[in-house]
C-alpha cells in the first residue's frame, strides 16, 4: 500500500504552498527536503553571528500580495499561523551623487512630488502612468495565481480590448523603449529601469517592457512588503500550517529519482535508497534542464525543448554583513526606510546602459550595479539592539567570459571587497571597523543552494521572455504543471508560471492537481 497520498520533492515556498492546499483537502502529504531547513530561497538565517538574521535569497515579497492565498487568507497564514507583513511607506528609493534621492512613496501624490524635484512634466506623466497601471492590474493579476491559459488564447484575449492591446505592445518592447517614449529626465528613467531589471532582465532587451507598466501599479496598490523578522516568516507560517493539517516534513532527505511505473509517477526514492510511495501523485521542484536526471522515459522531443530553456541573462552576487552599528547614509535618514534601495554614482541613462552591456557580454563591470540595504532600519528585530545588517546585491554573470563557473570560488572575495568599497560615497560607516562578520554568495553558490531550481545561477528559474511565459513557461510541454508521458507528476518552482520571485505559485500547481483528482478547489479553501 502507498505510504502517502502525495509526496513532494522540495520544501521551497512554492512546494510548501502546494502541499498546504493538498493537506487542507484531507490528503496525507509528505515533503522531502535536501537542506537542513525548509524554505529554499525564502528563508531567514543567522548566517554569520548569533542574533544577526539575514534573508538568504528573497527579501521583498511583492507579487504574492495579490494572491488569494493572502488576500482571502485561504490557508489561515495570517489569522492562525503568525504571518505578519510590514508594509513600508517607502517601497523604493534611488540615491544619486551629492546626496540626491528619488523616492517612490506608496502615496502617489508624495511620489509625484519627488519626481517633480527633477522634472515637473515627468511627475504628471508618472501620475497618469501609475493610475493606468493600477487600473490594468486586476486584469493582469487575475491569471497569476492559477494555471495559465495556453499562449494562443491568452494572446487573443489581450488582443480583444484596448487595455489588453496595450499589454501586448509592452510585452513586445523593451523597458528602455517605453521609458524613452513616456519620460524626459534621466533620473526617473534610471529609477524605473533599475527597478524592473530586478527581475533579472536587461533594460534594452525586447520583451521586457511589461515591468515598466506593471510595477507602478503594484507599488501604489499592493505596496512592497517584508515579513516581520525576515523573509522566512512566510516559510515559518507555511510549515506551521502544513504540520497542523497533518502534513509531514523530512529535512536532510535528498531525492535521487522519481519512481515511474507504467508511465505513472508512484513516489520518490532518496539517495539513501529509502522509498516513499504515493497513491495520488508526486509534486516535484524540478527545473526542465534537470528533469531527465530524476525521471526516466522523458520523450526525446520534450527533452530537447527542456534543454533549450533559456536562463535569465544575469545572476546576482550577494553579501551579508553583520554590523556593530546601523548604517549611516550620507543622503539622510529617510532614505534608509526604503524597502528596495539602489545606488547610482552617475545621473545619465547612458552610464546605466554601459554597465548592463558588461553583463550582456558576461563580463564584470568595473562600476557595480549596486542595490541592497540595512533591514534593521525598518525591522530592529533582525539584529541586537543598535546593531545592523547590510544586504549587498549586485548583478553579475553566472559564467564570466573566458572562465568556468568555478572561477567564482577563487574570485568572490576580491569581487566582494571591491563592491564594498563602492558603497563608500553613499554610506559613511560600512568599513571594516564596523563589520563583525560577512559571508558572500556568488552566482555559482546560488545554483549550489538550490541545484534543481536555480539552474545556471538563475534564482527566477528561467528568463521571463514572451516565449517562456504564461502557458509556455517554461515550455509548451510543461506549461500546465504536468509532464507528457508521466501521469501523476506535477511541477512546482520559480521556472513555472507565473515566474520567479515570491508569488506563492504553488497554489496553481495545487489547482491543477485538484482538477485531476476531481476535488473542488473552492470548496476546500472555503472550509
């Protein structure tokens, strides 16, 4: 007899979400996780010193704020299991030379007043832009948290209305094209372009323009949030929910293969040889490029398309610093409250594009694309009283031109030291006399931390190009969370619709599985 109704490979936040919905439906669910902790990229740990709590990968939770899992509290994460989000009045900020700042407040009037400091016409353009973005958001968001339409019908739907055709147009253009169409000043252009490149896009790459249209609406309607105590607050709530619903979570349990018998997924086997069988199906966080390593019998044409999935053009290099005292910004105190913060040693768009050109060619930019901040300004619980943590983020290639990815192991300390120096014009006390301890994560380390999801160092699974979106994400074969020729195997992860980042996208995997098991999803979440 099967041990469980469903077995799940991977306790990343998406796998946990899917497992919680299945457990709520009364299924006996087991999650197997190779790490010593759950959460995958959504985890907060004492990486360096006791009392200093860092977000390992994800920090800001933006796209999940429109998910019915939260808006309707379908799993009781907020009401019953302790999930508590902090919403900053300052979602996003940029620092320019000489202490100039551009802050996107959640309040639209205040955001426009900031832009007017640089260009009054751009402020009014942004107001109209943001209002239209907020109006478009419900239509766009309605398809984010459930299985997607096939790409053809989705395109036809967009093409049936003026708003939809605007989305289609933006999906085909670059972010740079759109900011040049709408705005005059370089400061607002830099501010918006760097924001959308956080989705691991290049600003002048065709098919990236959607972010320019959506991010203002998201910021002013949903806001930018972080769980109190760190990003891992979401994972902690999901684990409490899962175990309260009778689910079982096993850590340090590395899966070696999906058990397939007569074309059906029947369970998971660990590297130790231990086997866990499932009656209703298997959920697996398996990137298309590694799928055949775990699943026998993948159709050769399906496998060919799996291997053709393109990663994002850049990865991230992240450093985590424990500080004796909180950071002090030369631009003043208010900018420290920004949830997302960018640093620019220039005021012209051309310089920004020059730095991204290095990434396009897999080279290290001498002038880093700097981001990050000290989360203790908004959440003092993250470090001992008076102390700080600094989260340094730069964009970097996974494989540096002329090197193997392993080159990062010998180069990353040098890279981190130069990156730290480049914060000096913006932060007065980020020197070694204020640093207690540090750890650095190269693009290669990102892949190592989640080798079956962050393939080639891509924390978003695969690039958000039009041909890898909606019902074609990651491929046309896998876009409905199932694998051709392997009945009962369901996929979950950042490489699936709707994309990378913290979406709570396991909800859509659960819906697909509910449909196949003839379970009414709405009845389950209404309990």
